[in-house]
């Protein structure tokens, strides 16, 4: 498969409030999916939303074997740091995707 043939699917992560995070994706080929997850703790800006390449996000989550992960956001166009919540021996950095 050539690089130009590879389809990418953006995933939007939104911090809704101090206890909820929404993860959503929308594509013409696959449709729309949305899920809300509980947040154990948060420091910083509520209402932040970041769009990431779904394949990079999935790769990071597959590599972490723990049940809980820590997401660190620096802003809507800053890279997202993903690491196990109890252990920082593995770190994955994903740059956001600019969306219209």
C-alpha cells in the first residue's frame, strides 16, 4: 500500500468537565462513534479539545499494558504525552492534527 492510499482517521479528545472525557471520531467510510470516559483527576484547563491521528493513538494504547493511562495536554496544538498512570517507564508523544 502506498502512503497516499493509507486512510487516517482523526480522533477528537475533549475534556468536558472535571470528571468526564469525550472521545469521538467521524468518517464518511465508517460513520460516527463517540464514547465518554471517567477522569480520575485533572489539573489545568477544562474544555480543551485536541484532534489526533487515530492510528497513532491506538498504537500508544496498545503498547501500554496497564489498565489506566495518563494523558498530558499542553494545549490544543501541542503534543499529547501518553504514559501508564502508575509507571513512567514508557512514554508516547503524539502531535495533534490540524482540523478545519
